[in-house]
C-alpha cells in the first residue's frame, strides 16, 4: 500500500495523529477512536503495510509508533504545490498592502 492510499482514509489519519503523541498500545487506540478492535486492527495493518507505523510486541500487548520516513515522499510531492501557493499568497499580500 502506498503512503497516499494509506492516508486517504480519515480513520488512518486519526491513528497517525494519535501516534504523533508517542507510542500507543493497540487497546488505547481502540478506546480513543471508539471503534471495534477488528476495525482498528484492519487500519493498523494497512498503515504497517505502507510503512507508516512500527509495532513492538511486549508479551500479549502490541505497541504502535509512528514511522515518519514514508511521509517524506508525501512532503516531496507537496513541495511544488507549497511553492505555487506561497507565490500566490505573497502576491495577494503585496496587492493588499498596496491597497492601503
């Protein structure tokens, strides 16, 4: 699964947002998201397949953490759009400053 496909789902984006705060046990993700455990597991599996999360097993518990490396691909893809909008917003700011 690609990074783009993985983050297309809002629940997966919610999981990534929770993991930005640090490592989380699977049960905490289930509780916070208020979703059935099988649903959360399905999304975690997709995020693992995309390389966006790591898993650490400690006895019967599974802990998940964010692996931000694949997000660099997304950042690279967004860079030209960021430059495009930055130029447009700079031009708007210049126009508004001249209007004063």
